[in-house]
C-alpha cells in the first residue's frame, strides 16, 4: 500500500492521544488506518475489546470456562 492510498484515512496518534488524518505524526506512533475519525478515536477501546474476546475464545478452546 502506498502513502497515496492512505490519504483521507484516520489514525490514532499514541503520542498526542487523538485521532488524526494521514499523514500526521510518524507511522511508528500511529494505530490504523480507520475509515472514520470516530473509529480512530476509539482505537484503544477497540483493541481492548478484541483482546478480551480473543482471550475468551482461547480459554474456551483450551477447555476453560
């Protein structure tokens, strides 16, 4: 994917704790891309929700509760 393909996408900046449009801060400080600013702003919650879901799936697969 080229940087041209990323134009208009939103990213969560870990340095400033805000959603921003590409290019913004350096790529090593960003999470994304997201289609909307709201989705980017909720990036950390999205990650936490996925981790809980994955942990529950792993536990179930391993025979846990």
